[in-house]
C-alpha cells in the first residue's frame, strides 16, 4: 500500500512540476512557495485520492499524533506496556504535555478519549473478525480487566461487548439464511 501511495504522490507532484521531497507516505516537504492557484490544484488533485493537505505545523503534529495512535492500536499485536504518554513523546519528539495541549486545542477532545475510541473500534473489529475471547481482547488492548474493557465499550457504543457480539452473530446467521 505504501509503495502505491508513494508512486501516486510522485506521479501527481511531478505532473504539477513541483519541487518537493517525499519525507514519508504521510509527509511531503514542498521546497518552494506555492501560488494560490497551485495550492488549489494540489488540494484538488490529492483530494481525488482521499488525501488531505495539511499546511499548518500544529495541525500536522496533531495528524501525526492521530496516525501514531492508530498505528499503535491497530498494528501492534499487543499494545506497548510503556505509558502511552512516554510512547507518544518518544515517537513524536515533543513533550507529552505539549502534544496533549495541542491535541485538545485543535480537536476539542483529549488524547485519552481518542485512544479509547480507537481501542473500542479495534475491539469491535476483533469481536467481529476473530475467535478471540473478551479476556484475550482485553489483554491485547492493554486493559486491566475484562470489566474495564466492557465498561468503556458500553460507555462508547451503548452496548456491552457480549450484546454487540450477539448482534453480529444474529446478522451473520440471517444473512447466511437469506
């Protein structure tokens, strides 16, 4: 996926004769001042691929924070045992206090709430697409107990994990019988 994204970005930016440096799939440094027309064209071209241009450094750091959290929640087999504040500070090379304040200022929610939402989305995915027990899921997502996961799940979705699981099973059975 990253190779395809990099190729598409290289192709589109080269077509537009832009002087740029591809720092990562998530970050491009434009080495020249762009005209208003070039910015509109860049936004329009990349929007077709579902890519949003972030021009402001604060918004870029907030997006990096979100990407780091999503990567941590979805791509680690088990969430890191270190404190998430230390993990983010190390990954983003800023103090956690600065990252947390900026995140709240830009998104109007806390990093903690964003992490909870991501963990619950991952739990829903695991409940739906695996045979893992709630105990195994809570362990993988670094919850202290199944009841802690269940409480956050219910607070976030309005359903307990077991009710959510029953609904999924019922939907699968009715789809299979159709």
